[in-house]
C-alpha cells in the first residue's frame, strides 16, 4: 500500500492512488494533469524523503466552493451586531499515480518469472514418456 505526502498550495496532504481531495483553489483548467511537490513516499519498504523518482500525478476534476461559515460579531449593551458569511474557493483533485516507474518495472519481472516455470514443467514429463515408450518397443 503505497502512500505519499505531497505539498499543494502551501498545505501538506497524505494521499494514496485513486484518492480524491479538496484543496485550495488552483489555477489549473478542469481535466488538467499536474505533478505536486513530493515530500515523502512510503509504504513499500522504508520511507524515502524527497525522492527523485517519486513522481505523483494528480488530475483536476473541477472547481467548487466549500460549506458556508457564518461569522457574527456582538458587543453587549451597545446595539452592535454584524453578521457575515464565507465560502472557501476549492479545487477537487484525484491522485492518478504514485511512483509510476516502480510499477512498470514490477510487471515484467512477474511475467518473466511465470514463463520459465510453465516451459520447464512439460519438458521433463515428455522425456520420461519417450524413454518408457522406447523400452516397451524393445521388449
């Protein structure tokens, strides 16, 4: 289970592949892909601080606003009351991949290991069968 700690818009987030986040508004178009700053990659083996090959790809899903926050000011005995509200401008992003180079290298190893085992198993059986057939013909 690979995870990464990334820095987006001055804040740090712990993310995994396929995870969706709401971050402060980014100046990216919807559907754009970008690479945030990677501070740490961990999960497989020991954690790596600021990895050179730890590439994280994120996709912008859209712009949205956060929930409304009500703010009230009040001073007793003076009649002073003020109310206002605030909605944060946010961007929803999805983490597409973490360290894509490592996954590409892992797939060929598994495929290469499976092929020799399958090829090695039929050869000894066919050699034994051929030897028995020859002995039966000679007798």
